[in-house]
């Protein structure tokens, strides 16, 4: 699972789904290389569900990272949660770890 606040400053180049997926995949794969206890060396986005989380912790779920997802992400610039297909995010939103992540890293204004 990953919790990613979406923020950027200045001009946003290559603002398309392909460039975003490539950058995100590179970042996650790099992080996996640093984890000594990870069994995976790379991420396959087909195995995950994507959630946009607003300032009130409401979520919008996307089963695939497609143009509809990307348009919603760009329109909202919200917090992104990437979780396994069977993960229950609604229950996890009450967990202290999620609350800490949200309070500390959220892009809420």
C-alpha cells in the first residue's frame, strides 16, 4: 500500500497518463529496491486499486489507472492511495497509521 500526496510547483510538463504512470512506477520500484524485506522487485499496477482521498477523507475508487482516473486526479490534485485489490480502505481510514499519514502528509489546504 502507498499513500501519496499529489503536489507540484511550477510548470507541469509531460502531464499525461503515460508519463505519470512511468514516473510513479519508477519511484515505487526504486523504493522497493531499498526495502530489505520486500519480496517484489517491481510493481504491476494491474494488481492494485487506486483511490483519490479528499480533505474530508472521502474517497473515489478506480480499479485501473486509465484516462478517467488521470483526468480525475488532475482535476482534484488529491491524495492518492494505491492498495491491493482486496484491501478495505474504508476500514483502514480509522486506523492510527492512516490518520497519521493523512494529518502529516495530506495536501489539504
